[in-house]
């Protein structure tokens, strides 16, 4: 398998060399200008991509319902009636739109990003260079050349202004260096999602010991037990760790914004979407969701819960530190904090009447007050309380002993 680290540096090298050649041909002035423009356009286009959302056209239930019916009609009624009913629920539709926004931004990041950046550069900043900055620099250059001509040349010889900027070898080399920096930035932006995802995956694989046995590759969290895995997976795990430790992410992790590494900050800004239900908006940071999922996966791997002889009944107070970390990860999930009250609200309005012989919970004042209190629960704090209960229960007995008592 090709080394992910070498592929990463190969991509970086490709962009750096191409932009070095462009900068070399442009010279210092033009290369500096378009490098500054590139940095500005990078910020602007990333902001545009982060603002893309289907909520812009699906802001009302009427429009959403009409669109669902239109799409279903176009598909010849292929969408099941149950799915259509679910999508007509604001809480479910809001979540679907948020996931669709994530897909939209992934596509926009790799496809629309270079298109938008190139289009804005051509239509706005290239004319500014051609008709403004270049003319000003050329005018100054010709003025200096005219003075030298008058001082050293024959006065009978007419001075002819140059229409091109002078570029000596130093100017071209410096322009190439600036262009190389621009290429590095372009490569970094292109690789940001891959760097962040590799970092998440590396957190999981770092807690695993990958061993070689006579029968093939093994994945283990201890020295005695191992789970056989294909050699291709083992190569991928090694490659991910190697790329994360020796790649570009190892360099930019020391560049922080708001206590986040630069690549993670950009990822969070672009891939944070909103679940909009009526007038309420809930932000979902998909980077944070991946971090919590990978955090739980790391704990499971490092704790030996993947071993062949592990059984749930073996969980005891010795596992309480791992349990605390898992509850903390669950409590930090914005998606779970949204889904719990949304699921309860859907159940009260749609499932409870059938299950409770037509009883309308929403129509009872006391029940309505209780539900309103439930919807305001801070679930990050509540999961901490759940952990306290688990801590007390495991202090008293292991899961296996609890099962015995319950029987």
C-alpha cells in the first residue's frame, strides 16, 4: 500500500512546485499581489461555503412540504408514505436538512471552493491589478528609467517607456518563493478535512497494539489477547498514524485559534450547521460529533472491551474511569442533546395517543408543564448525574452481580 505520508507530501510538493513556477514567471510584485489576493479569497470562499444551507430555501414548513411532495411526485411516489410523514415533522426534517447541509458543504469545499475563488479573482482582482496596481508600478518604473536615460544616454535618442515590468533573476526567485508559500496554503486548505479525519482515526489506533502473528495480522489492546484483522486494515492503521505524526498536521497543530489547531478551527467553521425548527436554531458541529464518537471508540479499544473473552457482566467499579469518560463524551454531543427532546416531543404528539388509548398528553396542563421542564434539561449536566448513578451502582456490585440480584 502506498504511504499516506508520502502521498500527502507529494500533493503538497505538487502545489508548491506549480505555484513556484507561476511566481517565478510573474516576478516579485505580481506574485506578492496575487498571493495576498489568494489569502483573502481563501477566507472569503471558506465563509461562503460555510454559509451554504438548504435552510435558505426551506425556511418554512409550507415550502418544505411542497418540495417533498414535488420530489416524491417526480420519483413516481417511490418514497414510502411513512417516510413522507416523518419528513413532514419539523424536528425530523430539521435534522435531515442539517445532514444534507453537511453533504452540500463537502461537495462545495472540494468543487465550488476552487471555482468560486478563481471566479472572484478573475472578475475582481485581476482587473484591479491590470488597470490599477500594475499601471502605478509601471509608471514609477518608467519614471526612474527616464531619469537614468536623461542622465546617461544621448539626449538625441528618444526615451521609449516600457510596457512590461522589469524582472531580474532575484525578482523572479523571490516571486517564486512567495508563490511557493501560496502553493503551501492552497495544499493545506485542500487537505484540511483529511488531516482532521486522520487525527480522529489516529486517536483510536494509538490505543491499539498491532502485532504480527504466524496466522496474520492481529489487533490487540493487551499482550495476551488479539483480534485477527486483514493485513490491508493493519497497513491503513499504520499509515494513518504515520501521516498524523509526520505530516502537515504535526506542523500546524502548534498554530492555534481559540484553543484549536488551525486545521481543526477551519474544519469546525466550515462544517458546523444549524437545525432550524420554526424559530429555534440549534448548532451542530460535526467535527465535535466525530470527536466524541472517536473518543468513545478510543476508550473501548484501550479498555480491552474488544477482546474475545470480554463480557458485559465483567464490568465493575474498576471500569468506572472509562465509564466517566464515556458519559462525558455523550454529554458533549450536541446532536444527542437535540435528539432527546425532539424524540420525546415526537413521541408525545404521534405515538402516545395510540399507545395510551387516545390520551392526549399535550392537552393536560400538568403534563404540559412537566414536558416544558423536560425540554429545558441541560443534557451535558444530566449525563454527569447519570454517571454518578452508575458510579454508585458499580460501587455496590458488578454488572454480573446486579444481573444475579435481579434474577
